[in-house]
C-alpha cells in the first residue's frame, strides 16, 4: 500500500526520519509551498525565498535519486493552500491512506497534522543530538534547567573538544575571553552566492506575492543547496572563525556581519548537519588554525544553546510562546517595523534586519530584545516579530530565545535573571552611541539615553519580584543610594518617554 511521505521546508535532509523510513519503490513524497505557512506570521521575503528555492532543489535531488515526488508550487492553480489540504489532494491521487512525517519543529504544525483526517505517523526528528527522552532524563529532578550543565553533557556525548574525561584546555567555557569591544575594522565577509535560474524564479514569485511586506528581498545571496552551504562553512572556518570568539558580542555601525558565520539558517532547514559544522570547527582548532576560545564559543552555540532551547521548547509544552510572567502589555512600537527612531542602536539593528533578515545574538538580545523588555512590550508581540523577520527563525529555536532568554516571560525557566542593561553596555560593545541623537552618558535630563531611563524604570516597577534575586542585589543597592529627587526625575522622564512612544511620536 502506498504511503505519503511529507517533507517540510525545514527538513531538507535526505536522511530525515520520514524519508529513511519510507520505501522508495512504493511511497510518494509530498512537498508543498502553501499560503498557510507563509501567512501565519508576516515572514521576511528572504526567508520565504530561501525555503522555497531550497525545497525546489531538494525535490529535484530526490527525483534524480528515484523518488516519486509530488511537489506543489505556491502559484499552482490546484494548490489547496495548506499542508493538510495538499496531503488530502495527493491521497486522492494515489489512494494512500497513511502519512509518514518527521515531527515538525513547532506545536502549531504538530497539532494540525494530528488533527488531519488521515492516519499520520509522526517520527521524531533525530537530526538533533538530544532526543526528547534524553532531554527529559537530563531535566528530571533539577531545580533549574541551566544551559551550562546541559552543554557539558553534550560535550561528553559528542566528544567534541574533550581531552579524555576533561574539557580541552581544562575549562568548559571560555566566554570571559569572548567579550572584546568592536574592532577598528573587519577583514572578511560571509560567502555570497549568485542566484541561479531556480532561485530567480522563486525571487520573482516572492516579489510578486510578498513584495509589500517588511523586508528587502534583493540582493539575495544565500546558499540554497548543500554544496553551497558547505562552501559557506569552509569560508567561515578559514576566514572568520579565528576571530569569531574575540568579537562575537561586538557591534559596528558600518559592519553587519563582523566574524559571524550566518550558518544557522542552513542548519535549521537541513542543508548542513550541525555535528559536521562542529567537527569542522574542532578540526580548525586541532590544526592550529583557530584558537580555543573561538572554537569553544562557536561549538557551544550549536551543541549547547541550539540543542538546549529545542529541549526547553518541547519540555515546556504548547503554551510556552504565550507566557507573560511580567504581565507586559505595551504594543510593539512602530520602530520595529522600520518606523523612525532617534536611537541609533535600534535604528541600525532594525535596518539590518530589514535588509538582511539577519542580526547577530547580541543585537537581538541586548538591543531589540533589551529595549522591548525595558519598555514592557507584550512578549507575544515580540515573539511574533522575531519569528517574522529573521531567516533562521523557527519556533522551536526562536520562542525560547525570545520568551525565555530575551523577555523573561517564562519566569526564569531559562534565565536566572532578566537580561536588562542601561546604555552603558551598548556603548562598551559598539560604536553606535557616538553617532546617536541621545547622550549615553546622561542618566537623566535633556538628551538622556532612553536605555538609561528605562533600565531604572524597569527595576523600580518590578522591585517586588527581583529585589531578592542574588544576581540583582547590586542593581537595587545602586538605585537606593541615588538621591530621592533624582530617582523621581528618572521615573518621570521614563514614563514621559513611554507615553510619547505610545502616542506615535518619534523617540
């Protein structure tokens, strides 16, 4: 009996569970570009283009390897517009009554498939190092699910950067060496690829259907097939990895990529295997081509953080993206969608996001995320924005980073304290402040940096929750030592700033 084999746009790996389980001689692969998956959030056009182009090339690869692939392009006249609709259409064509599917990376799609009027067998996505069972075993009985300890387990399991039973160099984590401020210049850039005819057809389609949304479609230079992604990895290892560690937290007004890899989207859709990426980085260390602090920091982002947030997402359940422990309800400001702002750091981060569908982790955490948290923006709206605008954003990885790490909306499942800072952190790690309309050194009064004002406003309004947090005691002691009149002035000016922002003024 023929079965349908569903392959989603982030499962473009020939050994993915559903394909590995299927029988090429009798089963039919179903792949579909559907409106429902492009519209549940307003995705960046570059993200849609990357996925559609990579899907079309993957389908061609499967066909060349002997698979019967039924592929629905977005503008097919018979396209039903949904994943389940396309499965039903193909079931009617083939007589299939069962669907093999690799588990999607978000609860929304899992629930859609489970409710489908077909027999759907969901197979766990074993492209990850930590299975659901392995993460649950690790989490069981722990008072706090901290990434650092999970990461050590992943190091032991993979044997990456290990010296017998001990970590290479005697330490698990070299983060203290990875916090250098922005360099004077950057001498590399990510590898770019010229669109071929398949990608050009997709770009024309995306431009026609999604050209009015947030995000610049062209120029488009992303890899759309495994061979290109592997070249991008090799380029990063040779040209950027040696300095990645030193400057991974830095920001420059005129440099959008610094020494970052831009490989996350390729791993997240299946063009690169994460363990292969890590082994390539480890090989660079072993050969003396890259220092330990850079390689450890890079590997930690993959086998540590990436695996950890996926574990948290499935461990916490379908309600996780809707959590709002701090009860923040402010509407996401228009500046996040390209509205004018006088804050240089935010302006540059949003501009880069619009043009590249990319910003690195510190821009996301300590600029756009920090401001939203300080301003009390509804975390569900922040979550939707991050899911919409970044090319590597899929809910399993994006929601924990936003709801947990960035917005503290999960109440401390991921972070032991909220990641808030004044303008001083941005001034230290970037050159944005020297070109800003606000004065980062001014704590209150005319021209005072909004991050300075909102930092104390946040701490004051959440004092009952955080004053007892051991990691935040110094913050409150500093606040309490301030003159009462100064504290009142800061709070009043912060409230006025927020009111002006809510009223649509340029802030």
